[in-house]
């Protein structure tokens, strides 16, 4: 499983992204139950909609996808 963690000052917690073997990216925004993958990330910083998939092996590209999604999420949340 590939993981990437962002320390969010705005949310005041770690935001953990993971790919558990397939190409779907999950995000744990609230420190969900241990063992929980959280939500699948979707286009536009959303948690519902067109799912973002990642099948590459480049960790830098994975990190970029995660950072961009989190920026959009923070910009769009209410």
C-alpha cells in the first residue's frame, strides 16, 4: 500500500492518502477508525462524483495529485 501524509494547518491534523493495492486513492480526513481507508477522492476536491484513479509508480506524481486534491477540497468546503 502506498501512503502519503500532509500535515494540514487549516484542518489542524494529518491528512493521509493511500492506494491500497488498486488504483483508487483514499483519504482519511478525520482520523477515522483504525484500519479504515476513509473516502475515495473525486474530481474537484470532492468526496462524491468522478473518482480520481492513479495507476503510476511515481511517488512524486502521487504526492502532486494528493496536494492538488487537498487544495481543491479546502477551497470548496463549507
